[in-house]
C-alpha cells in the first residue's frame, strides 16, 4: 500500500484504507473516497491533487492524499 499522493497519473487505483482521525475519515467519505472505491490522479497543482472519484473531479491537499492508501 502506498499513499495516493505517490500514485501514477491517469492510472485507476483501488482505495484500500483511509487513515486519520474520525473527522478526517468522515470528510473523505463525504467526498466519495470509500474503501474499495476507484480513484485516479488527474493532475497535480503545487502540492494539491486533482483526482477523479465516482465520475467527479475533486481537489485534495497532499496532506489529505497521504491519508488515502491505495
């Protein structure tokens, strides 16, 4: 398992674990990041990632992306 922040661009990945405190986990789940779900990194802008999850594009900070394990 590696953090999402290190994923290859445009490669579909399966979320294996979501770390962090309960508030962070709930926030990520509300955005559509669920264990077993598919996610792809579209691009990086500075330290932020644009990711595709459930047919939506979402910007997440590298700090949050490090809590999503693929």
